[in-house]
């Protein structure tokens, strides 16, 4: 029997990934801030969500699906008039926006759909490569992005396993609260390697504050560099 062909990679792009340690700390807002600050990038923006047991990736509600059913769904956002996160990306100025949903632990099965989405947009993209920004932690299991930004709030105790596993992959930390108050020395933050938090650049951007200038300049330099990331 012939060996299966390896999965086809997308054409090189510039990929910014924004993650965070818990819900409702402004990950989507940071994506929107970056899109709005650099509109000439004509961003392809996306969000990746993994649902837990018993939740269907088709509609996001409780269901009786078997574990192998409805494990992947990718929807394109058609209007910027809604309140979904993917609609907010369009409102911020993204050229295209999508939402990729998978059952918990099935992101590998969603990667072909993500590659297909990139291919669709590549056909109309500039010759110097596609600019992609995605809200996710788990995507780092499959690709090394141009930049991985982790949003943190040191006053919040909850810490996603996916964020904890990828913390050392972060290129820069954006703190919503706590960076200036020393909260990272309190539980459960003291369980994290403090040397790691000190070695990586850390910026403070309270929700509603302008995009930090160092982060703007960092992303701007990436957009001016050759596209090198294949998904």
C-alpha cells in the first residue's frame, strides 16, 4: 500500500497569534487593536475555539453527538454588523474573517480547513504574502508563528492548560492588570517560572488604552519582512 501523502502546506504568510491565560481578558480586543492600527495589512483574521465534551462544533450548543461527529466547523463572517468576535474583526478593518470551531483535542482535524481558508484568500492577496492574525493558544501545537502575543491579567486566578503549556513560546506578554502591582508574586502566579516572565518583554495595556507603541512597532516590522510561515 502506498504511503499517505503529507498534508499540503499553505503558501508562506506572516502569522500573528494572540492567546491568553483565561476568558474575558481582552484577547479579541487586542486582535482588533492590531487590525485597526495597521489597516494596510488587509488582514485575514480568525478565531479558533475548542469546545468541551457534549458541545457541538456545528452550533456551539449542548448536543448528543457521538465524539466523531461535527468535530470541525469553519464559518466565514459575511457581515461586520454582528456582535460575534469574527464580526468585530471586520468592524476593526480586517479584509476577511473566519471562526474555526473544533471539539476539544481535535484541532488537528481542523487544520485542513484552516489551510483551505488560507488558500482561498491567497488567490486575491498581494504577491508579497498574506497577513494573518488568529486568536488562539492551541494553534501553536502545529505552527511556529511570526509572533505569539500572550494576554495576561495577574489579578485573575484561572489559567488555561493550553496557555500554560505555550507560555514559554510567547514573544511578548501584554498585561491587562497586575504588572504594576506585583501580583505575579501571588498564587497561582508564583507557580509559574518567574524567570520566564522576567526574560520576555512585558507591556501594560489596560482595556481601553491605546495599543502600546513597542507592540505596534514590532508587528509593523514583521509586516515589512518576508512572509516565512507555512501552516
